[in-house]
C-alpha cells in the first residue's frame, strides 16, 4: 500500500527524500505544496518531473470532495460534508466569532460511544480518520470558505481519545510552524471521558484545552445517557480531571447539554457546582439540540435560568454557549445522518 505523504512532518519527509536520493530542500517544497491544498504531484511545478513521477509511485494523495455545503442565513456558520477516498463522509463546521474563525472537526467516521442524545453514534463506528484526513478538514474548510481559521475544536463526529495516535499526529501537523501553525492554546479537545487516556494526554504536555462532556454529575443520570460512564463512573472521571489539571496546569472545561427533565434539576445543579469546584473546572452550558431519532428535548428557559443561578451563587465559572447554525443541521452528526437517511429511503424504494 502507498504511504500517506500528507501525514508526514517536514523532518520525516526529508528522510523519505534522502531515501529516494533527493536533496533535503525538496521536503520543504513538497510540504508547502501540500499546505496550499495541492493534491496532485503533477502540479508541484518546482519539482523535477522524474521526482514527481517517483512520488506518485510511492505515495498516495487525496483531495476530499465537498458533498454538501450549507451556509446559515442567520449567522454565516458553514457546514461541510466531505467525501473521503473510500466513499465515507464526515462533517466539519466553520463558525465565525468576533475573535476569529473556529473550525469544528470530526475525528472518526461514526462513533462507538453511544451517547443517548447524540446523532453521531446512531450507526456506530465505521472507522478512524487518518491524521491527514483530520488536517484536510481544517485546510480545505479554510481554502473553500476563504476564512482564515484561528481556532480548532475537536467536537465533531467521533471520540478523539478513541483515535488517540491519529489525533496526536494531527495536532503535530496542524501546529507545525511550516504548516498551518495553529497554536495549541487555540485548540480544544472534547471527550466523553475516556479516562484511561488522560494520563497519555497529560504526558504530551500540550497547551490545548481539554473539554469533558460531563452532562450529568451523578452516576445514575450519567450512566443512563452516556454508556462511557458505565464501568468508569463519575468519581474516577473527577480523579482523572484533577490529575490532569495538577499535571498540566490547564483548567478543564465541562460541557453540559441541558436536557429537559433529565439533568436539569436543582439536585443536578448543586452536585455539578461541587464537581466543578473540586477540579477547578469551567462549566459550558448548552441547550440540547433536539435530534429527530432521540426522545430528548432541550431544557426550558426557566429551568436553564434557575440552573445557571445556582452555579453562579456557588461561585462556579459558567458560560452559556450560543447556538450557531441552527438552520443548517450544525450539530454533531446531524448532516451526515440526514444524508444516510436519504440513502436508506432510496434503498427502501
Ligand atoms: N466524543 C467527544 C466529542 C464529540 S461531541 C465528546 O463526547 O466530547 C461534541 C459535544 O457535543 C459533546 O459535548 C457532546 O456530548 C455534545 N452533543 C452531542 N449531541 C448533542 C446534542 N444533541 N445537543 C447538544 N450537545 C450534543
């Protein structure tokens, strides 16, 4: 099988070129072409023709295709559905804020975590994304939209810590000074709580923000809506968060989707406040996005207000996330799911 050239760092590319009997400086040229979105060795016009042919024999290159692109009329949020080389599809969302443009990338095709409120996990996990496929989500979103990406959130389809090595390599690539050069402080990685990996992540000593999708502060509620909690539990999650914070000095944020009648009572608010203070976490509240296949509904405005007040009175640092792109299916897995369903409907006809 041919190697994936877009997953190599410049220093590794140099080694490959030395192996092919080429001077090192070619590596820089190739890395620059790849960074411009060139996905055809024939277009790398400053390389000798025989080298271009040789590269095409040794390496494969693929350019993701735009299967669909939706632009929100409300806030300009752009949602892409990309077709990968094997026909699978993943979503990427570009959101514009005052402080810059944020891209929300997928890390897997599908997901095996089974969260009860989430659309991404409905068909299970199909496969991991490769490092270059994740990088391409950022690169081609920027090139297609013309918006310079300054922030990345790993909050699209998939569980990043379930695809650990590829996600780590993606981070190295996107952070590289000769590449997109996006600083780790501008990157957030979101997890449903794969605690076994928190230590490995802390070992990397990255300056990124770790977001934990908590969604419930007690085992009874959390295990009901998040199978990842079963066999791990909230106490272990809190210990892992505290360890991570102590080792890295980086404050964790808790994601909390407010679900009507499920996790939005006074009891939940008080326990959440305690948990957040235990590990010095910031709390990010979001009203649940209703997913057609799921029975859950977002909390009422009144319940959200009361919930926020309890957290604030307890001195917890809390923000409510603005919903962007509500008219373009811009939440986890909704667009991919919609296209899947259209396919299912066609097959059924
Ligand atoms: N697997 C990772 C990252 C992907 S999901 C994780 O679990 O964190 C990004 C965030 O969106 C997570 O916090 C996830 O729980 C949340 N989410 C999923 N479905 C949602 C929905 N219908 N409404 C609101 N948030 C949702």
